[in-house]
C-alpha cells in the first residue's frame, strides 16, 4: 500500500511543480534578467547565493531532524512544535546578524539587497520547516499544494510588474520584494495548516530541550552546511576570482544556465522530500529497502538522463528560445555551452537525492559529512584552477566533476551499508539506455527544420527506449501501482 500511495502522491507533487515552477524559471526569471541586465542580475544572484551559504545558522539541521523524527514518532508534533518553532525564530535572528556582518563588512554587498534576501531566506527556510511536519505525517498531497503556493503568488506579482499593471515597474529590488510577499503569505497559510494538526500550541523556550535538539541535529547541520557550500559557492568564487564588473557579468551568465539546472534539481529534491519519511518509517519497521530504492532509482534517473544528455545537443536552441531578445539579439544566448555542461549535474544530483536520502534516513551522517567535506575541497581546487582561465565555464566544469564524485560515493556507501546486491541486468540496461540516448539525439537533431519537433520526436523515442532497454519494466510498474 505504501508503494502505491508513494507513486500516486509523487505524481501529484511532480505535476503541480511541473505546471508552476518551470514557468517561473523559463519565463519570469529570464524576462527579469533581460530587463535589468546581466550585471545587475549578476549582483542579485551573487548575494542570493551568499544568503543560502550560511543556512547552517538558519536551520541547524532542524528540518531534516524534524522530518525524520516525526516520521517515526508522529505523536510528538503537539509536544515539540511550539518549542522547535521558538528555536527556529532564535536561529533566524542569529543567522541575520551573522549574514549582515560577513556580507556587508567583509564582502561589501549592497546592504538593502542583502538584508531583504536574508529575510527571504529565513522565510523560505521557515516554510520548509513547517512543511516538514506535513511530510513527516505523510500528508503529501496537502504538502504538494503548499509547495507551489509561494511561486504562484510571486508569478502573479512579477507579471503585474512586467506588464506595468497599476504603474508597477520591474527592478532588482521590486523583484526581491515580490519574493518576500510570496514567502510571507505562504508561511502564514502553512503555519495555520500545521496548527490545525496539533492538539495544543504554545511558543515555549526550553533551554534543556533546545540543547538536546541542537546536539542531535548538529550532524544534519554540518551536512547541510557542507553540501550548500559546494552547491552554491560558484557565483561568489566567480566574483572574487574575476576583476571588477567582469565577475558580476560572468555570474549573470552563469545564472542563465544554473536557473535551469536548479529548476530540474528542485524536482529531484521534491522526490527526496517524499522519500525521507518513507525510508525512515520503513527502516524503523525493518522492511526490505532494495525494491523501493530500485523503483526510486529508475523513476528519477530515467528522466534525469534524458534531460542531461538531450541538453548537450539542444542547449543552444534552449537558450535561443528562452533568452533571445529582438533588442539585444543573439548576445542574449551567450553562455549556452555552460548549460550543456551544468545540466548534466542533474543526473549526479538525482543519485544524491536517492542514495543520500537513504543514508540520511539511516543516520549515516558521518559518512555523508566526510563526502560533503571532500566535495568542498575538490570544488574549491577546481574553481581556483579553472575560473581564471575559462571564467564561468570553468566553474560549471568544477561543479560537474564534484557532483558526480559525491554522487557515486553515496551509491557506493549505500551498497556497502545495506549490502544491496549488484543488479547487473539493471546496470546493463542503464548503459544501453545512455548509448541509445546519444544516438537518438544525434539522429533527431537535424531531422527536420523545426528543432522543437525534432526534440519532441527524441523525447518520444527516449521514452520508448527506457522500456525497450529494460530501465523501466512495465510489469514492475503495474505491480507496484496495483500493490495492496
């Protein structure tokens, strides 16, 4: 029953997010960047990523700990919610002070932009924490609707600015304020939903409880910090390693490709959010994990490989479609090679979202922290070598290498810890699927004069190829859907 429910809830989550979030990524953000320019958007992108780097002080692993703990002990929601929310607000204040001191005094970021983006990061983190209560209670369908609410609100506001409704104008700061309103309203609604699921609620500061929670969540906090650093450090390094406005410009160009990767990664992350309470509960009940891990692997890796490999061939067309401007011309498509490199990180991130989530649910944080620290070291070394020579492209290459090294390490550790059998048939099927994808893209790229028609044909063929090679087994999928 859990497998059937998992597939159905996951389908709802993905459909909602595929309807809403790509619109923000493919339509809204490129339009905003086109209006305010690469340098101005690059500055926003740098400060935005900096605001995410210090999330250890903002969350301290509370969300992951809360999700895992409540999934195994759902009766603790009413008892702990008020205490954890009080701790969350205290951490938010501490995060804001640290971020302003480092960002303003050391890096010299625009103070107004910095403080609003830090507030946005706090509200986003608070919303994720509130949603973790819904996920832990397995209220996935309700969580699915909440997960897109902030974007819906933000899209409506930014569209009003782009079309100058009521005289509204788009600028870097107005774009940031639109996000503030979206996160704020969503936070209020999400809080009311969680409040309705509790028997009693009272904000309560408990020193002993907080010390215990922080001690237990410390390994989660370190993991979040380390993984955030090797995922979000690139724009800051581009700015610091390249002189003057060149750093901001290259960060803006990097943002054009990264936003598409980030949108794809969000789908994978949504997948992992569904998995962690499911894995946690199955581990507590000592259920066999091999089948659900294999199912997750095939469901996520199949589209990840299709997206990653097709982008190598179609990156320039994607950029032309999304960023081409009659005023700016084809300069707007500068940097499409970065997309061809960066989007292949999606496959590596998908591995992390499955096997990293499994290790997290099992409490193997020591191994994950070792992996994440190694990822930072590799990423830093590669960035220092490649950015001065290849600029933003160098950082994209560094990310690709880092993501695959850390992804494969998590696969290895999962097989070692859980003693999974090596599925040779599945490995051969994946290998044949990858080879087939390269051939499918190569032969369809110039099949007609309409690249979108060629891309559609490729997608249809790739979907069929997944079944032909055995990466996805129709009988297995039907068995899982009908499973009682």
